[in-house]
C-alpha cells in the first residue's frame, strides 16, 4: 500500500499509463449545443437566412475538426477528412430528425405543433444527439460519440448508446430511465415509453464484437417499465409490449404481451385495519 507521501508519484505513474488523449468534454458539449441550434434555430428564437446558416455550419465544422485532433492517431483519416464525411451525412440525418419530430407531433395528443416538440421534448433532443453521434460511430471515431450521447443522457435521463441502429420515425415519450444498448436494432414507427430497457442478458468483455441487445421490428409499442434482453431476442413487427414486462425470448409479429395481475378496489368504509400500529 502506498503511503500518503508516495501517493502523488503513484498517481502520476498510473495516469501516464492509462490516460489516452480524449476530446474535451466542455468543447464537445459546446459543439453539440451549437450544432443542434444550427439545425433547429427555433431554439434560439430566430430564423437564419441561408448565408447565416452556412456560416454557422462552418463554425461547427471547425469545432469538430478541433475535437477530432485529440483522437487523430486512432481515426481512419485526417481530422479534416473525417469532419467532411460527417457533414456530408448531415443532410440525411436532418431529414430523419424532421421525420422523428413529425411522428411525435402526429401521435402525441399533448403536442400542439412540431415547434413544441423541438423545444420541449427530451425524447426528441436525445434522439437528435444520438443520430449525430451515430454518424461519428459509423466513421470509427473513438470516445467522442459516447461523450456526446452521455451529455444528452445527463440532461434527459435517456441513455442511448451511439452504436445502436435506429430507423425513423422513432418516438420516445417522457423518456426518463430509457436505456438502449450498443447493438440494439430498432425499426420504423417504434414508440418507447419511460423506464424501458433494451439490454444484454450478460456482460462480458469477450462479447464486445457480438450482438448483445434485442431487435425491435417495425410498428412496435413498448410501454413503461418493460425490460427486453438478449442479442437473439426479436420483437416481431406490429407487437404491443405491455408495461413492466420481462422478456428474454423472441415474440412473434402481431402479438400483445402483458403481465397478469389483479388490482383490488374496495369501499374504504367496509375495510377494517388488520393491525393497529404506531410509527
């Protein structure tokens, strides 16, 4: 055991061994905020003309290059090349996000317009950051995509790994406590409510290159508190998963899955307290 006097030297030695170069968390958060605000300037209560938008995108491009310089030894290409590939994919991702926002507006009776979804819905915000981070994940950029999605996680309570494959439109309602693992695959028109977990049956480093998380096919609804586990688990299309269910096996399409339980309601006037106690 190291003494207090030796601890600084020990700490220095361990940190030199384990600390690789990583992107700045503060600058990553700034990049996420600036890019989201450029894509959806309504968040800043202003409408930008094309020239202003081009300038803002150029500024975001410079921010991304700077972040990529911190991991330049481990990315497939120069920071400039990777940043350019990211922005080439951005228009398609923006269209996916508009589709996501439109679906939320259509299916949630509590939303009055798409502007409200963009401004207020934590599910839409987290999906937005996920889709941006997923581009970098596909481009084999280490660490940075995870820093981005963990920023959204800290703000919303929704944890989406940037490696997950999520089609559009996708709808997370309320959202707090939702967990979507790295190898999860989600189809079109899927709706997920708060407290849902799409996770792995077991956690082992040897499984890092295998599919560990479930597949959710098109038009599935998963209600609050449900847990679906396992890389071989497939939830068939047009299925409804009831709340607080635990699923580790595949479900056929057009199924309804629910827990059987009894809720007893009785007149309190006829109810006698079985035990008298004082706290």
